[in-house]
C-alpha cells in the first residue's frame, strides 16, 4: 500500500492525473476483497492489484476511458455466469470496482502527502472516499482523512457509520444509502517484524508472520538458512557478517517488532544488547526464565538499566503449551498479533 500511495503522490506532484481502481464491494468467491487497490499511470504503468487475470485487464481498459473522459466510473464484475467462465473468470463471485480519476489538484496532493506522512510515522490513518453514481457516471463527493468532514449530502446514518468505524479496524468497509457510497479504508502499515535467527523456529515464525500480513525481515549469518524455499513469502532475507552488528544499516521503525531466535544464549544476549538501543516498540526473546535471568544479569553488568530490560518480552509468546517449532511459532505470532491490535 505504501508503494501505491507513493506512486499516486509522485504522479500528482509531477502535475499528472492518475487513475486508481479500488474494490468497493465483493461477494462470493473473488480473487481480491474490498479495499484492494491498483493505480494506472497515464503512460500505462500499473502498481497494485485488484485480482489479476481478465478482470484486472478489464479494469485497465476502463482506466484509459476514465483518462479520456476525466470522470470516475463504477465497474461491476459478475464472475458467476457463462460469459465470465468463457473469459477465464471462474471465481464465481461479484465485485464493484470504483475506477477513480484523481486530478493533480492541490487538495489531492496534500491528502496523499498526509497519508504517506502518517504511514511513515507509524500512525494509523484512514481514507474516506464518498461518491454518488448517476446515469452519467460517478461523482466523487470527497476524499478525506476526517470522518467528520463528509458533505452535507451524505445521509446521517452513513455519517454515524463512518464516525463509529473511525479507522479502528484493519479491515476496509463500505456503506451505501440513497445512491451515495462511503468507502472507508485503513491506511496504516501492517507492522514490521525483524526476526534474528533462521533456524527451525525462526523459519516457522517468519512464514506465519508473512501469512498474517507483517512486513517480515529475517537475519542470520548462515546463507544456506536464508533461502526462498525455507523462508517463503518474507520481505527480506539478510545475511549478516556477525551478530554484534546485525542491525547496522537497517532502518528500524518505531512500530517494529524484533524477535530474537538465534541458535544460542551467547548470540541472543549479543542481539538483545543491540535491540535495546533501537526504537523498536516490541522486543521479544525466546528462552526459559532461567536463561532470561542469566542474560539480564550479564546485561546489567554491561551497564543496562532494569527499565530497559523491562521492555523485553521473555519468555516470548502466548502460553499455549507449545512444543514443536511450528507450535512455538504459533504462540509467538499470536503475541505479535495481540501487540499489533493494541496499537489501534
């Protein structure tokens, strides 16, 4: 999502309009759900996805029409009938896709600049897109971050829905009444997880983190443990020369979670000493209370204060009686999801 926001902002900044397609509603079996977005530049460049295949190709064709007319469209895709099957769209659901024309106006440039700023600061934000459809097409009534700034033409019941939703959920939502639709999208980073250690537990944890949407980075000093096969779906796999400098050159945002799962107590202690000097909001370390106490004692001798050690979650994970690496990974990722939910 950040790359898509950056693409839109860059186009507007260069005085170029941009078309953005977003799934407003989705029912049945469809490749993407409400809130999935893609942007189409005037030169044909695309970023993001609304499902791929023939349906996405159709959206791109409509995008060129939107550029010509300078007016937004609402495209309905019915993936249930014979025509859809003949075209290769066999999912069996239905979608409404808003294909927006976003002109390079100061208010649009400011809005996407603010959304990017909120994202980079680790702050939750929301985008409310209000539109009305008539025989001529779609009229965008407003794009705003403020649920209190909806136009007077929006029914009171829709206003109440927008205010109560308030960007608190990680899931997008839409609501319709009297021909007016309010699309509510959370604009926030899914959270970054940095896993130090690519052993069995690290691999299982990284895979689960990616599955639940975290931007996942794995660090290890063993190249053969950092393969795409052993770490599918992770954002970055980084080999480090030594654990003493494992975070060197790595940008760690304030909303990051550092998970320490190295192959030994000495390495865990080394990594923890560095992690405590980062702005990461969450630091977790695997191990028993006996191991934890021994590492903490050693770090206090190095000059660390107790309040710094109190930042650390150790033993890491939700207590579920986990035994295997996969079960331990479930307990760790459950705690990370819990921490992410608290930030709302």
